[in-house]
């Protein structure tokens, strides 16, 4: 090998241009925060939100300017797209973290075993003491009955739309499901309330369950429909080729294959209706005492309890603290449902590989 060839082999490749080090995004972000704080202090901006927005803009602009100088404009465009994704992610996460932190900080003041196992009873809203046991019972019963009504109807409707739906009836069902997905919760409550007035009925827990079931059904239909569409047609064709009836194919092949996604959709629908206040306020009416019978008499629920306590918190610190503690309990309930949905989805996910 000649000396010229050896020298050529030692030269750096011209196909690879200069690039920023891997730590450069963190350095640019830190510099953007420092400059944003300086601008905020100099301009007299008191809101930390304004400082954050300025830092985000400086981060995007700084990333583009430095990358264009070092790596070229083409690579800078790629980096600015990545920067926008990170800024959007932070803008979405910060309010959620702030909400969770505020709820925990204010909710733990009165959240204990006594608070979870006692009702308001004869305790006035302005007095300390009391608990949310009656509201927890009401929420579990109302949401449970709504699930028993809404989940089977939603799943069967989705099976019809995917496996049998043809013609005008399927189009009409799809249209009404889309309409029901966007209706406000107060409309479902008013519908059930009109039926109660027609039959001269008093507020009771099951009425709230009916309104919650109306809100739950379109969510279950849409999620189940998407899960059923993901089942490969080859599985259906293989079962039908063996002479298995279609109803048995659906029951033994299609549904078991998508059961993880179906259960996840039902869990998310339960989490969606667990925080509804308007229909419960109209139909259940609230009750400071424990009522284990959802078919007779007014009941409480966690969203309604939070609303009632917060509305009485103007001159009462106790009611204010109880509202935040109940909010933390409701958030924990919804979070547990989401974790259960994820666990079931992972457990029932189709196995890949050997």
C-alpha cells in the first residue's frame, strides 16, 4: 500500500458533517430558562407561566439558530421539529402535574381512615369532621349499575356494527352513536328527569345510573368497534371454513382475540362517567346520610359531594378541605381504573414470537 493511500485512509470522511454533541439540547434548555427568568424579572412579569412560554420560544429559536450554524439548515429543521414536540409535551404535562400536586397538597389535610369510613350525618357543612363514606357507596353503586346496563349494550352494538351491520339500519345506528358521543351530560340527565316527572318519581340512585349508562354506551361502542376491526379476517375465515357458525366464531374467536382492548375500553368509559356531576345533581339530589339502596331515596356521590362542599366553602375551611380530600379520592379511583385497564390490556394482549 502506497504512502498516498495510507494518508487518504487517515482523512476524516467528508460524507459526515459536523454535528452538535448529545448534551446540547440540555444546555440550550438550561440557557433558555436562565434568559427567560432574566427577561421576566427585567420586564416585571410575575407569572411563572409567562416565564415558561418565553423559555419555550427561546429554546426553539436557539435550537434552530445553533443547529443551522453548526449542522446546516436541513438538519436544523429536523431539530426544530423535535424541539416543538418536546415543548408541546411539557406544555401538556406541566398543568397535569400542577393539578395533581395541588390536589395532593390540599387533599391530604383531612384524608384519613376516619374520613373514608364516616358520612356527613348530622355534621353541618360549615363544621369540621364528617367523611365521604356515603358518597363512596353512592358512586360505586351508581357507576356499577350504569356499567351493568351500558357495557353489554355497547359491546353487543359494536359486534352488530362490525360483524352484521349492513344497509340503512347500520348507518342509522352509527349516526346516533356519533351524536350520543358528543351530547353534554346535562342532556342525558334532563332526559331521565323528564321520565321521572312523567311517572311522578322522587330522586333515587338508579336514575343517576340510567343517565350515566347513556353517557357510557357510545364510548363502549366506539372502543369495542375499533378493537373488533383489528381482528384479522383470516381468523374468521378459518373458523367459517371449518363449518363453525358465525355466532360461534364471534363468541369463540373474535371476542376472545380482542377481549383485552374491549375491557380496556369499558374501564376507560367507567373512568369517564365516574366524575360526572350534572346528571347526578339533577337525579340523585344528594344525601348526607348513608343510603345503601340505589332504588329508593336520594343518594350521594363523590362528584356531587365535591360540588356541595366547595359551594359551602366560602366561610368554612372545613368544607374546603373536605372538597379537596374528596377530589383526591376521586382522582385515585380514576387512576386505579386506568392502571387496571393497562394491566388487563397487557395480560390479554396477543402473544408474539414463540
